[in-house]
C-alpha cells in the first residue's frame, strides 16, 4: 500500500481502507484489523491523519514481512510470487495485471494463542475486495472500477485516464 519512497499511498488501497466502514464489531470479538506497509511509520501516520482514518496501521520498514507474504515483489530479495503464481505464471496471466516488481496488495489472517502466532489465511488481488461493497457496486456501473488498465468499450463515451 505504501512503498518507502512514495509520498502517498496507492490509490486503490487508499480507496479500500476508506471504504472499510465501522470495524467495532471486530473489536467486540477480540479481533483487530491492522494495515501494514513498508514506508516508515512517520509517513504512514502523516497519511493516516490526512485521510482521517482511525484504523491501526503499522510499518514493516526494514523487515522481511512484505516479502515473506508476497506483497512486495523484488527478485533481489525473494522469488517473485503473487496470488499463488510464480513469475512465469504472472507474466502469462490475463485479467488483473501484476507488476513483476514493486508493491501489490494482500490480506493475511493471523491467530494468536498466548505467545504462539499462526498464519491461517491469505488472499491477494481480487480475492480481497469482498471485504467492502464498493468494488461490487462499481462493477455494475457503466464505467466500472475505473482502473488504469481498464478502457471503455469502443463506441462508449471515453473518460480521461482513470488514474488521474
């Protein structure tokens, strides 16, 4: 969501976090939602304040966390894998385009019993979007998700580049 060199978060991830809504039910059930990014904590806290978020956000700066869970792709650090696909499979995939280097997004679930921590679930790409309704609602609109790689059908009124 937030590379150490960036000045702001990824637009898609930013929209996702903004669309999360009330998470108080999680807290009532002894569950915590945490956003993790590689940027230094100072940058994350500044961006969080700008967005008015109250979600917990921690920095994995200087650690292997993002590489271990395949959301930061850098062949100099770890084998390239995203959404359970290796580099060759990612290059051949159609649909959600994946950069072969840089930041991607994912969702991991951890379960703690006393001092023991268990990784119980991970999802990537479009496997994470069902946590909010925003993408589902955009899917039924004429311009869809308005992501950079999407183009309006020929003959349909075109819009400026979606990422602007």
